[in-house]
C-alpha cells in the first residue's frame, strides 16, 4: 500500500513560470513532511520540510503547502529555473525527534523548458 | 502500484557480526536498485547503485568490502553489512528503478540497524 503518492510522474514548465508538484498521503499519523530533489546519478538531497502544525513553509523560491484535512501537500517553485530540472520526491515521517523512518513517494520528474 | 519490500524492518546485532538486508521488487522487474543510508536531520546518502548481474557501483567513501551488495536477480538486491560496528547503526533504505533514468523510483520501507 503506497502511503505517500505522487500521481504525476512528470511535469514540464516554462522557465520563469511557477512549478507545482503535488503529493498525497494516506497515513494520518504522518506529521512531518519533506521534499527531496534528485539529479541523475546522485542521491536525493533535502530541499524543504514542513511540520503538521503549519500549513506553509517558505524558503527562497521554494514554498511547501500542507492541507492536513485533504492529506495533501504541494511544492511550489517560483520562478522556475533550468537548474530545477530534476526528480522531486516527497516524503513523510511520524514525528521529527531524530532519525525517524521516512516514507517516500515515487517521484515527479520536473523539466524546465528554457 | 509498484511495491518494494525491504526486510528486516529493524535489526539489532552485536558488534563484529554481519547483517543482511533484502530489497525485493514485488510486482515489477528492477533493472537498477539503489542503497541509501539515512542520517539524522533527514539527509540521505547514496551508498551504491546495483544493476542486475553486474557489480555494484559504490559512491566515494563507501567501503565496498564492508557493505557488500548483490543484485542476483531482477527482483532482489541484498546489502550485507560485514563486521558491523556501532557507528554503522542507521537507517538503510533501498529503492528500485523500473525504467529509464528519472522514472518509476519506488522506495523500500527502510531497515533500522542497531549495532550494540
């Protein structure tokens, strides 16, 4: 059973426009959510996170929105840049006290068109 | 959807012993499997990439004699931590790739290894 779902395997966005990546989860025990970015032949790198006590977290061009009632989160990138082309994973964990297990989605490949 | 089964989910072993972690793709053939180590603060380190029937490609700084990876079939990859030490205690996560680079990654549920 896929507890974290990214239903769009790929997304293409024009440079300068907004990229919106979506993620849904089913486990109501999740209360900490993360986004990772992965370039080819590299491991995923942490991008941004959000705790369930918030509904928005912003870091530069990246903003993550959390809708707990819908069990949905999204990552907004604005403006999109060519270097943002990568695979993006959302992940979730129960609590954030240390090294809790992460449950990952299957990823969305974002392509930024110059 | 695609499922990757990782086993065991947690294991405690004595220092100096070896531990094997299995990663199976249940309903698809995984041409490539990846092994990661999860560090505190949610960082993931890619340890190695394994392709079925060939030797794994290890990332710089990862000891291949200590972390033995075998990808004997299109549905199974194993990671053996040999002569485990307390500093090897961590989460180990596998993921399987179904097709071309960038598509169809599925992560296993992770293994928490504690070496005492």
